[in-house]
């Protein structure tokens, strides 16, 4: 197996995490959910349980070193051995006794579902890179027209760009972990940070930066709703790629003695920084150009082109660099969404890496094309529970499959695996930190997930407020 280097593993996990989840989804979710209330809950959940959940999924993959379906079976069998038994070839471990545990990996289906609509958004990025960078809008109305054209009318452009994203993703995954994924992240992640720092400095020099700061960090208790809490937890899962097998697959290719706690903290903290920078930057430009923070999925595509246009003749060049960086950051995430399913087809069906990539990519192309058709104004397809297919897939994955998938991992690692095994497998944790991590795995994180999921069906916040009144 071609393993990640230490920096390669961190950057690959960071690439899976950062992508559009932090750059595109976080700002528009904050805008739709009142700013400060959403941001504060997101930060609390990400810091309180994000790193612990990330480490749990990393541990599952790193010790089992298999695909997301077999990980549970293999780790369950390792759990029957003495903690210090040398771990060599896990795949030779008898799996028949635990074959029924494969169903615990059912949430892996979320990865290709996410990719089907995520790659559509990546297609918009590609369109903005190759066309809009040379036809930058001069006001918010022009920005609206351009965005509506690509998302609701231009079926050909959307389809071509969407196909291009899936093709690029498939080629990278086809090359495998070392040659494809690690090489990509070593180049693209540093480039993204450099461009973002430059744009943040530019935004900080605009008078509207203070407005953006107030919108993101001014906490209004009246803005707390059930939807805000659910969406903030969903954003934690979406931004960290939790519960869909992506992190476990990457961890399976990391070294056995990898400090998973250190890696998880790096990923969570870096992701939070990128989210806050993206939010401050985008909301500054929104206020500067008289836009609306609650402008939904088009927030990124309407505000930044206006900012680039304001830079004069250099705007087109900077726009190209920015959308190249976002495109590449997104590609690192699309790769992580494709790899879990590919690993399952490879291990369970005997497919080669290339064949598995081709088969799964073809299925995602079909579903993604349906997403595009549903969004096209000329098609006039009926809404599904009041949403387009895009919205349905987003809700199912971020608000249900990802939290449930992570709840299964937390329960399995926290309660099924013996504490002395977990202690032996995490020698880099001080005893007090191990106890705290185990407590979060067993009690805190599952409780938060269950409460938030219950809030989706019962107005728990309203009930608590009525008690306090």
C-alpha cells in the first residue's frame, strides 16, 4: 500500500475538509441563519466535539486499514485480541464472525450523493473561472443575472462544466493515494491560503469590514431557532467530511503510528480559520456592493466578482487565481467523496482502481445531471417536499446521513471497543486527555447529535424558552 507521508495525510484530510464546505457553504449558511447565532453554535460544536469525532473516525480507518464497510468487522475482531498484539495484515483477520457489522457503514452512500450536487457547484466555479473572470459584473444586479443564467438556464454550460469536474476527479482518484491525492494537495492547499490571506487584507481595508464583523459575531439570542442549531451541526459534519467514510479511507493510508489527535486538531482549527476568513471577506464585499447576506447558495458567486471588478485591470487576473484556488480546493473534496465508494467496489467486487472509479463516476454523472435538470427553469420539474433535488440531497446528507453515520462510529469506537485497546492505540494522548476524549465519544458528542436530530422534529428550543419564561 502506498501510504501518505505525515504532511500528506494532514493536507489530504485538510483538503477533504476545507473545499467548498468552508468557502462556499459556511458563508451562505451563516447568511441564511442570521449570522452570529449560527457562527457561535458552529464554533462551539466544532471546538467541543469536532476534533474528537474526527479522531474517532481516523482511528477506525487507521487501525482497520480497509474500506468503510469492512472497517467495523476488522476492528471488532482486533478488539478480541490483546491490546499490544502486533498488528500486521488486518485483512487476514477472520471476518466471518463479524460480517454482519458491514451494515454499520451504510452512511457511506452519502459520499456519492454529496458529490452529485457538490460537483454541480464546482461546475459553476469552472464557469466563473473561464468566462465570468473576463466579463466581471459592475453591480449587484448584473451579478444576479450572471448567476441565475448559469444555475437556472444554461443547461449546456452546466452539463459541460459538471462533466469536467467529475472527469478531473476520476482521473486523480484513478491514480491512487500517493501519486494522485497527495501530490495534488501538496500544491493546492498552500496556494489557497496565500490567495485567501491577500483577499482578507483587501477586505479589511474596506469600511464595511466592521459591518461584516458585527454580522458574524454579534450574538442575538432571539435568532436562535431549531433550524439554526440543526444547520450548525450539519455544517460541522459537512465541513469536516464526517460520517461518510472519507476520513477513514484517508486514515487507512496514513502510517500506523500517526498522531491522530494532532492531525485532527490541525484540520479542525485550519477549517475554522478558513471559514471565518471566507465569511468576513464575502460579507464585507456583500455590504460594500449593497448586496444581501441572506442571498443563499449564490453568495460567493455574486459578491467576489464585484470585488474583483473594483480592482480595475488586475481584477480579471486575481479573479482567475481565486477561482483556480477554489476549484482546486473543491477538487480535493470531490476526490475524498469519490474514494470511499471506489475502495468498496475495489475490495468487495474485485474491481481495479480505474474500473471502480469509472463505474461510480458514471452513476454520479447520471444523478448530477438530474440535479441540473431540476434546477433548470425551462424544465419546470415539480418540487420534492418543497425543495429542488439539490436541496433534498443536501438535507438528506448533512442533516441525516452524516450525523447518523457519525453516531454509529462514536457508539462503536466509544462503547464496543475496549478502553484498554483505545488507550494502547493512542499513546500520544496524556491520560487526562484520553479520559476526556473517551467521555466526549461516549456521552457528550452522541448526546448533542441526538438532541439536534430530535430538534428537527420537536421544538426543543421553544420548550426550553417556555420553561425559562
